[in-house]
């Protein structure tokens, strides 16, 4: 089913010149003179590049269906990371190059979203929030309760983030994987 530029909405994915694009922003413009057009800001879902372009409202594009599937992270072997489909138990190896920087917050057995287009995996999305144990950090000192002072800490996945001074090794904390920020102690 074709996608028509005049029907663009945020989140619509379509194919243009072999690229898979997702509409981030759109604006219908009707100038006093001349034909109407659709000003569009789009993101290439595979490379992440953002571009702007204007289209005629009657322009047609091929619909691009991006599959997002929940899979369980099993283990890493060299540059290959193995994921299992929890319904079929099929294992899928994915190259380290495909993984984003925030994959450092994923530990074995976590459920992640595998994004693919026409069978080709282009992204692995970890959950937005994870709970991880702090394995290494400098000890806090009694009375050291400054709220905006941070220190480096190593997590059970090997990732390093900055945490408040009162966090001790062995504590479980919450992290926002999109920003890599400490959110609080896990409950």
C-alpha cells in the first residue's frame, strides 16, 4: 500500500531511493502563490541521519514495514552477539557493529528489541530502564551527602557511569539506557 506525502504523520515509515525513512516532523504549507507542498523532517532508520525535504502532497512512496521483535540476549562470542526468539527458540547472531553504544547496559538474559527491515537487522534496542549492580566505585564517606557531586562507577556489565557519592559497591541502581544516567537506587 503506497504512502502519500499529503497523508504524512509522525512515525510513518516509507522507502525513498532505497532508504528507509521515518517522518519526525511534517508541515503542510499553502503559499499565497504556487502549489502547496509538505515540508518534512525525516530520519533514516538504519543510519540515524536526519534530513529535511519538501514533497508535493500527491507524491507516492512505498510503505516500509520495520519489524521490531522482542528477543533475549544470550551471550557474546568474539564479535558476534547471540539473541534468541522467545517464541520459536531460534538463535540469531548479530555483529558487534550493529549494536548501539547503549547496549553496554544489557546483561545476559535481558529482553531487547531487534529491529529489522526485509530480514536485515539494523538495530538492537535495549529496554529504556535497567537495574544493574555497581561492582566497583570509590567508597562514600560518612557525612558526604552533596547532592550534585558524582563519582565514576563500574557496573556488572562493564559499563561505566557517574553516580552520587553515597552509592556503594554491591548496590543495585536504576539507569536510563537512552542517556546513560543514574536514576536512583533499585527498589
